[in-house]
C-alpha cells in the first residue's frame, strides 16, 4: 500500500495554565526536509522532537509548529521596575515644564514600551509538560499518517487505472503487429521493384529477413508486460516505496520508446503515443509517493 507525502496533522492539549498546539504539514520532497518553529524555551528538546518526526514520516517537506499560549495566571515575564522608573525620570526631564506629577500615567505608558522595560525569566522545562507535548506530537503524527494513507489510496487507484490502460494498449499493439510486419515487407518489396533492376531473390530474402528482425518488437512486448505486472505487485506490497516505483516507471518508458522507434507503422505509433501519455501522468503523480 502506497502513501502520499502530502498530509496534515494537528493536536491541541490544555494544561492547567497553558494551551499547547502541535501542527504538522507535509508536501513532496526527494528527502526529509524538516522546518521546525518552536518557542525558544523548548529549543533544548528540538533534536529529540525532530527525531520523532523523522522516524515517523521518513520523507517529505515537513513544517512542524509548536504554539504555546498562556491561559492561566502563570507568566515568566516581569516588569523591570528600576528600568521603568529610570525611563519615567528621563522622560520627565526632557521637558520639565511640560510634565507635572499628574502626567505620570502617560509617562509610564511610554516607559513600558521602551527597550528592556520587561524581562523574561527562562523557566526549566517541566517534565510532565514535556511529556504532554510528546503525546500531542505522537497524536499529530498518527493523524498526518492517516491523511497520507488516504491520499495514497487515491493515487493507487489512479495508478492501477493507468497501468491497465497501458496493458490494454499493449494488447492492441500485439494484435496489429502481424499486419505491421506485412506492411513493412510490402513497402520493402515495392521499393525494390521500383528500382526496375534484376534482383537476386535469395539475397533479397536474406536482406528482408534482416530488416524484419530489426523491426521485431517481440522482446519489448514481453519486457513491457513484465514491467507493468511488477509495477502492480509493488503497489500491493506492504511498504510504500515511491523511489522503486519510479525506477520501474523508467523501465516501462524505455520499452514503450523502443516499440515506438521500431514501429514504422502509423497505427502502432498512435498506440505508442497513448501509452506515453498514460505513463507521463503516472510519473507526475509519482513525485508525491512516499
């Protein structure tokens, strides 16, 4: 069963004085490209959180966000009293005649907006709080993996339909192959007769067999059928392996191109164009497979 690299997961936990939100978004990428946005107070745990995400998601461009909202009375930000008082005095001294004691409130409003008026004390991470954050992350990872599996099921259905279309077109190629070879033989015979020269019949037959062998697509048809079957079996495997499916798609394309180059027959070349169209649509979607 394949998985998409597109996904979304979110989990919210409510602690006594904090609301913590974990959010994960992912898109397609060749490797794991993880961007983490977390508060500075949790930076020491970033590597551990990144490893949890990497072990679960494997590949993709992933955005991980951790939001912390204070909902209770607890806060680690304090007014820097001495600094604020100093700012008030300095502001009053700018124009002593303008400010009176009753203007202290306005001066205070100005002072608290000045640099260093507030100071934040860094608290140690509470182990219970961090445990809750990890649980929230694990739930968000479950959600995003469910999302990826659902998207993968949609992709799988599309792949199966397009592979079946290529198989159907291959059967049509096999059906018209005898008439193609007959048409090639007829063209060669006509080309020789137009020369209006005596031709050694034995030599002509040898040359004809040589050219017909060059146009023979028996091996390509067999290999293409095998690659299509292998693609479907890989789709049904337990693991999602987008890179492996991508390699098989390349082999499918190689056989289709060879059939097209050897066809030398318009009706077969039209079928080859339809095969290429189906394969291109598979390759476009393959970029999003985990």
